[in-house]
């Protein structure tokens, strides 16, 4: 009798967890769609980078919607939406040609990633951001027509990311 009751509770807990994760996916998908008007009109206003952000942002939202439609509440859906939030951050930064204020979107996006209560979703975007940093720096050098773009700046930026990633891993190891 006790085993049967325990199995019923386990089933109920898993069902509620699946519904909770599906609701979180729906919220993040709504958040991703709410980015589109800003990316289409407001962010690129003085820079002329409308199409540079509009096309990838639309594709990212469509891909996230398809992942949500196919597997709501699954690890694949969460991963897709986590990566999509970070890509939205990169699009905002790119549309304003690396403006410092746009980098704060990464912190806001990380705050929304916590909604899933899954440490893997916090670790997932770090390598993505690591590999895009040197290429963004080169693009900014070309966009601003800077004559002096030293490789030292790129090296300094690129080494800060793995260090923060290792720090995050060690903190998670202490907590978990």
C-alpha cells in the first residue's frame, strides 16, 4: 500500500514539474517575442542596423516557438530558449555597435534564465558568449574605423570570459 501511494505521489510530482516547466517556457517565449518591436524599431534608430538585427531575431523567435511547440517543458526547449535569450543580447549589442549599455541585457537575460531552476541553463550560454567576444571586438574596430585596435584588448577580453566561467563552475560546485 505504501509503495503504491509513493508511486502516485511521484507521478503527481513529475506531472506538476512538467506543467511548471511548460509555463516557464511559455513566459520566456513571450519575453523573446516582446524583444522584436525593440529590435525592429527602437534599438537601431540612429545606427541604421535595422536589417542586421531584424532577420536573426525573427529567426531566433521562430526557432524557439517551434521548440516550444514540439516539446514544451523539455530540456531541449529550455536550452533553445536560453541560447535564444543570449542571441538576443548579442543582437542588441551588435545593433548599437558594441555600446556598453546594451551589455547589461546579458545580466537581465540571466535573471530570467533562473526561472527554470536548472543550473545547466546558467552554464549553457557562457561558452557561446566566450566565442563571440573577439569577433565582436573586431567588428567594432571596423565600424568605428579605429586605427589602433591592438590584439592586447582582444586577448584581455577573451581571457576574462574563461576566468568568469571557471569561477561560476566552482561556485556552483560549492552550492550543489
